[in-house]
C-alpha cells in the first residue's frame, strides 16, 4: 500500500515542525530589534536602572545633584505605589549619560523585601524570565505583580544579590547611555562561584576577565590582593568583587560604578552640586576611581580608564 510509505515520509516533517513550534518566539524590543528569548531576556542597558532609595524628603536634592554632575533628563516625580502591598513613594526616573536610575523617596515604611534590590531590568517576557531565573538557580522573592505601568517580580541570585525584573504595558524608548554602568557585586569566596554560574546563565553573559590577584588599592586596601571578575551581557557590565569581608567604609555600599571621561572635572562638579567625595581618587588596575556620596545617601563609584 502507498499509505505507509507516505506516512514514513511525513514523520520527519512533522517532527521538524513540532521542534520549530517549541522554540520561543522572538520578542520585539522598544528599539524595534528582535531579541531571541532562548538566549537572553535583556533589552538594553538604558532600560536597566539602578534602584536608588533616598532618605525621606531628599529626592529633589538628589536628582538635582546628579543631573548637575552628569547631565541628563528626568521623568516625574510622581506619588505612587510600586509594591504589591500598600505603600507610598515619590518615584522619579533619571536618564543620564552614565546610566538610568529609578529614584524612590518613600513616605511610608518600605515593605519587605523592597529596598534590597540593586537594579530593575526590563525583560522581553516577564513570566519566561521568572521561570528561567528559577531554572538558573535564583529564588523568586516576589512573585509577579502589577504596578501602575506594567508588571514586576524580584529574584535573588546565590549570594543574596537581588534584582527586579519588569515589563511595561507601553514599551519605553530611552536613549542609549554614553557609557554602560557597571553593577558592582561584593561576595565571599564561599558564594562567588555559585553566583557566577547562576548569573551568567540567566543573563547570557560572558566573563571578560577573572583576576585572582587584583590590586587591593581599588577597594581601599593597598598592599593586598583580591579576586575581581568582570562580566558583560545584554543587561550591561558587572564587576564581582570577591573578598574576605574586611572592607573599609564605604566599599560594598555602592551599587553601581560609572565611567566618566574626566574624573577630576566630574568630582569638581559633584562637590559643587552638594556631593561628598568619600575616598580617592586612586589609580589601580588600569583605572582611576573615587567613591562619592550624593544627597540622600546614595553612594556611587566613579572611574576613568
């Protein structure tokens, strides 16, 4: 009979179509580009904001100081609720040449675990990203919830590193920064390798360098050595600082490092805008860096190559 022969010919075609249908559809980013959901959920570093929680009543002073130092524009502030349980905050988005910041000035107590997340990452698909984070060894601290302009979740990577994932109902469109900010993560040797496996897998990142004898002068400990791992991915750059925890203030308190073309001139503008230089500048490991505290208590690392 001819039917079995036809059936045998159809089997490979059916299998191929089934495999094709199992591939996640490509998502469209706000810039109109296609992102392959199999590889990365990232959209672009301009959509990955550092979450800045300032002291009560200091939001305007912080934003004014930041923009005077780096330039940029703002959206807000607006009084809103951005957590799944009742709370109230003044929220403002700062889009600057060195990176994007989400600024929160809470007028109510901050519900747990908010305030401990470092960043907000725009993803192509929130539900898939949450499932992928779990599969990659992260914990979901806050299950997906609705906010006034989209949906969010909070995940924690090994070592206690929290990140907020989000999507917007209407896709945002922000300009790319002049320099990609550097997420700065401090970990113990016990947690570093588990974090790196999980974080690299979820972000689709790669290791740029892994220096086990980095100059301790860069973290306020001249004459010592530590491990410094540099990563890059669609979510931006990350510096993983692995130490014994014997760190002088303010190291470990900063969330993000910002590259500037002229560190001296930037520090002068920061001082004039009400910021305080806590440490440096010091040259180590091919860069000159300083630690700066802005009004409201936000501490940032600034550097120039």
